């Protein structure tokens, strides 16, 4: 088990722990930086897949913030075994009480679907399903007023200006195991990405309903659109867009203020995690700092139920922890 840079001498000072997936770069890194700056007495656990990148990120964050309470625990979301191993390592690490999880890691796949070692479509598993597993397994460890933040995107809307990027939620099982022979699907890497971001909002809405019905009433879960950030790894997706549709589609978004930077959005996400201003707010979709209306589709009861039930099935979870539903 690697608990890289876990500095025992800080143990007596730290009071809370926050886990951030995919925090070695881009938005996750910026969020970790702002949390480390605002909350020197919180332990940050970076859940990352690449040991050398994660190690470098931990060193950079300590250097930039002067906060030594930052470590990483390996977590590859493309492997359900590794997600479970992360949770085991985390629990053995005896960190201070778990105050929050930021489900940030994400990727955008190619048009030809790729599959994880679990046989599940890569984008669906990494962006959504493994985060479901992570949160589910860690729920019993969370403090009463803990916060869960799920990173989504405006691309979760099915009325967006870019048809190729509109989500296509059929059923969770079809998303997990897409059938290439199914010609009714308008499938592409960008569409699978948008669909995974819709899953994050459907999941937020369902989790926010179930938590209070299952003795987790103080735990808040919210989704956030961090805005278009052309400078991150995933920004490559945006650059493709920028080239193709700049004048027609992107310029209006720029003028409407849809473009952001990891720095700006990371600061907002960190604030949603640490500030009392956000205490008790749950089941919301934030467009950066502003609560905003998520798509109608993200409140579709049938889709929410299908996603919930199928996720439990795909992950071989009993669901007992959150079985009460209205
Ligand atoms: N960029 C945008 O314009 C934009 C807009 C809306 C929403 N978002 C969302 O913002 C979040 C952060 O993205 P970003 O823009 O910061 O992109 P990024 O720079 O590419 O960062 C993505 C992070 O996810 C990690 N990751 C990818 N696959 C993983 C796996 N199998 N297991 C564990 N971690 C994995 C990456 O790790 P490696 O470094 O090892 O690859 C990296 O740390 C994503 O959820 C994205 O969908 C981004």
C-alpha cells in the first residue's frame, strides 16, 4: 500500500479529510491547491492512477501552498478491483474523519469504444460508475455533515447547440455494454462523454433523495459544471471544438461567460467544499458558483431509477445502505 507523502507528524493537527479523484492535473490539481491554501488543518488525499504524476503533484502542491497534509493513494477508476483497493488502503490509513469526496477524474474516449478490465465501456466506468462505487463504499466513513461534489458539465444537456455532443441515455446496461451492431445509437466518443456527465447529474439527484431517507440526512451531494477550460487535458476536446465551430457556437458561449480556467473553477469547487455558505445545500446543480437548473432529463424518474438499480447490479452491491426511496 502506498500512502505517498503521508506525514505522520501532521496527524495531531489535521481534523478532516477530503478525497479528490484525478487531482494530479487540471481542475483536480487546482481544487486541491485552493483547499490546501484555505484549510491547512485538513488532510487531502489525491486519488490518482499514475504514481509518478501523483507524486510530482503532491510535491508541487506542498511547495506551492506550504501545506504538508497532502498525500496520494493509488486509484485507477478503470478497474473496480483497484477502486476497492483504494478504499481498503484509505480505511487502513486511519485518516482524520472524512469530510468530503470530490469526484473529478474524467476522460473523453475515442469514437471506437474502449473497455475496462471489467468489460465495461471506459467513459461510463471512469467518469461515472467507479465514482458511484467509491462514494457507496466510503459513505459509512463520512461525517454527518459531509459533502460530495460530482463534476459534471453543461454538455449533460440534450438541447445543447452541438448535436454531436448531446447525451444519449438509453439504459445504464446499454451504456456499460454498448452493442456496436446497434445502429439506432448515434454513438461517438464525445457523445459517450456527455452521457457520462448526464449520469453524474442523474446520480446526484437520486443520491440527494435517498441520503435523508437512509439516516445520512446531513450529507450533501451536489453536481457542478466547472465551465469550458481549454487548458486542461480534457480541454483537448474543447480545442477540437474551438477549431471546428468557433464562430458559430463557441464565440456565443465565450460572450455568455461559459469559458473558465482550472484556477477559477478550482477555487469555486474548493469553496463549495469548505465554506459554511454551502452548509445544508444538497441536490443542486451549480454552474460554477451559481445554483442553476439542470436539464429536465436529469430529473427523469425512470432514468434515475434505471441508473441507480443497474449501477448496484453492475457493481454487485446489495444496495441495503441506501435502500429506502420515495
Ligand atoms: N476541461 C473542460 O473544459 C471541462 C468542462 C466541463 C467539465 N470538465 C470535467 O472536469 C473534470 C476534470 O477534467 P480536466 O479538464 O481537469 O481534465 P484533465 O486535465 O485531463 O484531468 C483529468 C484527470 O482525470 C484523471 N483520470 C483519467 N482517467 C483516470 C482513471 N482511469 N483513473 C483515475 N484517474 C483518471 C487524469 O489522470 P491522468 O493525468 O493520469 O490521465 C487526470 O488527473 C472532468 O470530470 C471533466 O469531465 C472539464
